[in-house]
């Protein structure tokens, strides 16, 4: 990294370090399910062992910088509402450094082991790419100091290639070759910073990689460019020795009407087509799954069964709203379903990343704690419920039973690829009809899940 040009600023920030952003909050402790302390965990007990591992290691909770420290509460109908006393609202490097220190105070008090950021969340853009890079270096230095001081680690870094108007037609899929070059430079730098900070993953969410109108779009050319872009990222990671996991985050729409990485299946098809499956896994986000018309459990299972489940962006949408509301998940059924799949396939080096924002009406700093504590508890509870269901084989026994006809000779031969249509026809002509079906037992299974949610 180059030497930061803001030495005086950094010196002043070191003095300000003694100030506290959340004076009314001390470190959040586990108090157990009976606690009515809103600033305590009722279920998340980091050192408690569940299914052979501590909760902390299973869940790898991550705070997102963009929502929690850059979210203003603005929406298309009104401006920001958030009270953030540590932030002077300016786009200065000094303010970015103060904000970084407030962020680490939050991570530490929340007992969150990880955080994640976009390059532009943590440091302001300058007048040129080199100024922008120098700003990022200056703030990354503070981030590194704070990581060392607190032990909080970077789950992943990423590049924001969607906010600046230069990316209006896309980044890697733009029609403007120089914007493609700029995006390459930006990812190169973001990879260097992610490596410098020990990031365990690097995420690509294709913010504007899609289209608004097919009349003006050469889809094949855009997808070829995206494939090339990812290969360049893989090559550069190798060159600098970045060994973190690359992740693609599917989302079907918003901001574009169609995003190329629309769901897990589309991403995997893309990765296979461009010979990238060895280098990428998926970062599955709950609200993106529902925008794609899928349940979170579907997206997780689809990625997991193909060895491509990398990490999750944990949030939820609102059934009555059709957009990406990025709310904190508190529903035990959702967290149980999520944890059932995560326990099956494993998560590390990914994590449970709260890509979620407090509502614009929840504008006080303390609301950030309530939001994260509630969702951490919901995931911890979901983990316990899912672990118990799995330990007892409560769902698996019924699933195994449902498919038991495949365990006989006929099923084994078909699954091994040793039967033809003609042989199967001969068998059915002899038998006259297939054996009768068993019940699917959906209602019974739903009742069983309820019983575990009640008792775990
Ligand atoms: C947008 C979204 C992003 C990615 C990171 O919907 O989820 O915040 O997680 O770029
Ligand atoms: Co996300």
C-alpha cells in the first residue's frame, strides 16, 4: 500500500480515539432465554457448543459497513433520518477514519467477530483514481489498526461499481470499454486492500451487470466480458497471493430490470459456461432469493448440492412489498430453515452477514444494537432447532422413507445408469402398473418442525 497522505488527520484521530460513539452500551452479554434485558443475548451464547462446534464458529456473524455505518435512512420519497453523532456527514478522510473507529466500537460491543465492506463505504472517492486509491489506503490503515486492537476480522471486501454514474451501463458488462478498464482497476485495488486486511472472501454483487432494455443490449458480448473480467480477477488474486474465496451474489433485479446473476442456478450456469467453477462459490441473500421467486432454503440447497454454497447475506423482505427491503431476520422458521441447510453443507470461510438495515423510523444509534442482537438471537435459536432436528433425524427419517423404493434392486440399477427405456417398459408390461404411492406427509412434517421450534 502507498503511504497515506493524511498523516496529520490520522494523528488527530488517534487523540479522538478515546471518545466513545456508544457511551450508553457496554459489551453485550449472554443472559439466557428468560432475560428481558434488550441489550443482552437470549440465545446467542458464543462459546456454547452445538453440533460439535461453538455457536461463534458456526455462525460467523458479520456486520455490514454499508447499511450500519453508511445507511442514511433516505428513500425515494425523502432524505436521511439517521442520528449518527460520530459522523459529521462530510466526505472527508478524517470523517471516514472517525467513522471506522465508531464502527469497531460497535463490532466489539456487539461481540461480532467479522465485518464486511465495499471500498466506497469506508473511504470517499477523490478527484481521480489515484486520489481515490490514496483515500482508501489511508482508511485501510485505520481499519487494520482497529482489527489488530479488537481481533475483529474482515469476512469479505468488495468494490462498489454501481453508485458512481460512470457505471450507469454496467461495470464489467458496460458498453464503454474505458469503464470496463476503470472497473478492473477498482477491483484490482479492492483485492489488494482485502488481502492487506486478511479478508477471508471477496464478493462480486453485479450491481448494474444486467440490462434495462434488450433493444440496446448485446447480451452475448456482455456475458463474454463478464467472464473475462472474472478470469482477470482470478489471475490477479493468484499474482498477489490472495487466497480468499471468490463469491458471486445472485440477485434477479433491482437496480436493473434483469441482473445476469439472477439466481443460484443462473450463476452456476454462467460459471460453468465460462470455466470458472473452480474459483467461485455463491453468497446467497435471503431477500434476493425471494425477489427471484424462491425460498431462501431453495437457493441454499441448490448451491449446496453443487458444492457452491459459500456464504450468506442474512436478511428478510416484507411480504407486502415487492422490493429489496433488507430487513433484519427475526423469524425462527426462516432461521431454522437456513440453518438446516448450512449445517448440512457447512459455511466457513463464509459467514452470516447481516446485509440488513434498520428502518428509517429507527433512527437512533441504539436501534443498531437492538436490530443486530435480535437477529443474532434468531439465528442462534435457528441453529439449536436445526441441530436438534438433524440429531434426531426428525425430517431425514421421513425423507429416507419417502424414497425407500429407490433402495431396492430396481432403483439401484437405474441410479447406476444400468437400465434402458426398453427394459423398464418390459418390467411395467409384466407388472401392469406401478406400485401404489405413499403419503407425502407435509402437514405432519410441518407439525414436527413446530414441535422443535417450541422445545429446542
Ligand atoms: C445489494 C446487495 C449488496 C451486496 C454487496 O442488494 O446485497 O449490498 O451484498 O455489494
Ligand atoms: Co447482499
